[in-house]
């Protein structure tokens, strides 16, 4: 591989972890292992380029780990779920909590390697920092929670920042108002879709010319494209 990528494997099946580690290291990846969700969340997730995450673990599940990474840590590191659960609702849950791909057990190592390479090729690393999303001169630092345009900070409220980050991490994909409410206002009791529209309007104004890239479509929601 031209570039060295670091992958975290999170699975309570130790034999499977060893098999994955051996084969992925043979492909040139740098591998670390966590045998539980709790152990994984103690690591510096931002140091990894991709996570292979088992869903069914004792204690903290893979879904919960992904939810913490996406909503609390606000990190965009790619996540591939590994699971024996293959029902449609399980797959949808995986994508809804921020998964990038879903591989059913049992699987072939060749398939896992191919999926990993496809996701890493699709993603772009900005300045070797996967926690910065850049679009022209607009930059969103997911670690520092700062948005800048041409190097100058943009004064966004927490909700405005979270909406912009959510749309930017899912660039080109429409996200419904209801989904935005669930992700951004999850702890609030009384909110309506109007809250989303108001914050989007303020956000567009604050980011100037980049506001035009936030598209709204009736029945579909909002998209950054």
C-alpha cells in the first residue's frame, strides 16, 4: 500500500481478531485490537483511519460505540460493522448510527480487505487529519469543534455547528428534518421541524457564499452539495 492506514478491530471473539489482524497486517495495515466496546472507547479513536466494529458484544454494543463516536466525539472515522445480524432493520440501524458499511458473518477475508480498501479510497484525508472536512475554503475541524472560512473562525452556535458537521459528513446525501431532529436535538423535549429550518437559515447566512451549497428539498430534507 502506498499509504499506511491504522485500523482498530473491536470484537470479543479473540480468535477472529487474531485472524483479521494477521491478514490485514499482511496487506500493509497497522492494526490494534479492542475486545469490548468499553476498551475501544478508551482509545484515541481519532488516531484511526477505520474501525471494524462487531455489533453483538457484551456490555457496550457496537451500535452504542458508533453512536458515541458520531454524536459525542463528533468523529467521522469510517466504521464497518461486522455482525451475524442480517435482518433489514439491523442493517438500517447500523447505517442510522453512522456506519459506512455492513459485513455479515461468516465472511471471507478477501471481502473484508476489499471493503476496507474501497472505503479508504473513497474517503479523503485532509492534511493527514481525518477529523477535518474541507470544501474549498470552508473547513470544519471535528476535533476542535471549529468552523473557519479562509482561515477565519465562523461564530456558530452549537446546534448550527452540529447541523453543518452532520450535512458535511454526509455530503451529497439528503437528511430528513426528522432525522436531523433526532441526531441534533436528541435530549430536548419540545422541538419541531421548524427548529431545523430556523437554524439552517441562520447557518446559511453565517457561512456566506457557502450557504448556497446547503440545499433543501421538500419531502427529502437538507443536503450539502
